[in-house]
C-alpha cells in the first residue's frame, strides 16, 4: 500500500486574488494535492438563497458562481512547486474528450508533471439545464476515458469508433511534461465503470461512507486491474471526504444540522438513506447525479432538506474535532485508502469559520500523517 496522500479542495469561487496564496499555503502546510470542482450550479436552489435562510445571500446574490478550474490550475501551476493539481471531477458531456486531453496536457506542461484529470459521468445540475444530453452516461464516460488515453498515447494519427465519440486520423501533438502524460482519475461506484477505472485510470476517487463497502469496491478494482493485464495496484485508491470540523466536538455536531449541510446531504445516494430506514427526500437514486436545484421550489426544497435524517448527516460527513475526523478516516486507510481529498464544509454551515478552515485542515493532516 502506498504512503497516504492528503489533498484539499481548491477555491473555485471568487475572489480570485486569494487563489494562488491559498494554494501556496496548502503546499507550505505539507498537503500533497489540491483538487478543484467543475460546476455551473451549486446545490442550493435559488428559491432558498435569501438572507433569512443564508446570511451570505445579503452580500452574494447567487451561490452559483463557479470559475473554470482549468485556468485556475494553470495560474497555480506556475506559482507552486510540489502539490499535485487535479480536477475532481469534470465530465465529457460539456467538454469533448479531445479538449480535455489537450487542456490537461497543457496544465501538465505548466506544472512540470503535476496535472491530474478527474473525469466522471457528470451531474444533472451541470448538464440538463444547459440543453445537453444526459443519457447513457456510463458509456459516454468509458468512451471518453478511452479517447483521452488514446490521444495521450502517441503523436501519430489515431482513429476510434464509439457510440458517442469518433476519431478519424486525429492527432494530439501536445504531450505532457517530459513527454509523459497527466494522471487520469475516475470516481467509480458501480461495476461497469469500476471495471473501466481498473483498466484505464491512474487513480480512483469515490464518495463512499462505509469502510466495509469501500473495501469491497477496492477489492473489485484490484481484481479488475489484474484481469486487464495491469499490476494489481496500478490504480491509486482515493476517497472524496466531506469534512465538518471544529476544535469543539459539540459545535461540530451542531453544524451538521445546518440548512446548508442538509442541502449538500441531498447529494447522497438513496442507499445511504435506506441504511437508516428512510427514503431519499427527492426520490433520487443517486442525489449527486440527479439533483437539479433550479427545478426545486422553495417549499419543496425546504421540506426535502428538513427531511434529511440526522443519522444520514452523521454518516455522510467526516465530522468532529480533527482527531475525530482522523479516527473516522482510519478504517478507510486500513481498508486500503491511499489518497484522500478533504473537502471542508464547515464554513458553508457557519461562514465565521472560514478563517479557521486552513488550520483545521492542517490539524487533520498532522493526524493522518501518523496513520500507518
């Protein structure tokens, strides 16, 4: 098992002037990677973004202000030296796989070999409202990953015939740093995409809240890599972790019940709700993939958020003091986790905690460094 890599989420919203200093601070603090989201929409329906519910709304008229991660990563690439730079994750519905291959090869050159392309099936909120197709998403993703790897593999003309993507004597002349290529990461949860991850990817970054389920999926991933003729451990085993942290455990627990974190918990799959004897409030199979916040009115949105069981909140988030968060991640490390992306949501619940987020993340990092 590899040494544990610890990453944090990069800033994806204005103001841009703090972007590079924040990433430098993460590098100086000892983090191994910075990961950016790629969104058009946030998970808060516009109808609920009012000052009586979200104090931030008094100063910010919309929560749906996301910057393009690629130029952000390019800016950071020339101002840092060590941290890996990844998108977690984009999709090949909004961006053609040839464009992704070119963009992230460029970032790899700018960063001297530190770029990571994370690519998934996409989320309805970023696709459906914009008139783009959102069907056969697993097939689209697998084909896109194959196209990206093919274009990165040679400077010669290549052809590819899929259901959704086609290359006909196409060339991608730009290579990554030192003639290499960026890393490809995928957030697979289901058998077909997990098998493709085992065959094509360098890293795996799922959202899984149960260590036993994580161990089972990782076993399938390792077996799939061997079956594809790769080394069994060819794919770095990662984890995307929602963090809610405070130096006081009771305060951290109180944050879980905030309206903001209840909305984010609507991205959890129905299976998590079912484990706690409840149905998903939006009748969603996988909230992260199905939830379109602009289509949910105020009353329905508030009812859904308030229907999130406390038990779901306690499992969906890695919460508590920094030591508690480390303790919640320990079973995943024991199950084979080799990389973790700490996405700290504490300031979403209480904006006054924004200044302390970096310190709490650093405390968690110190604890994780002590894990075997």
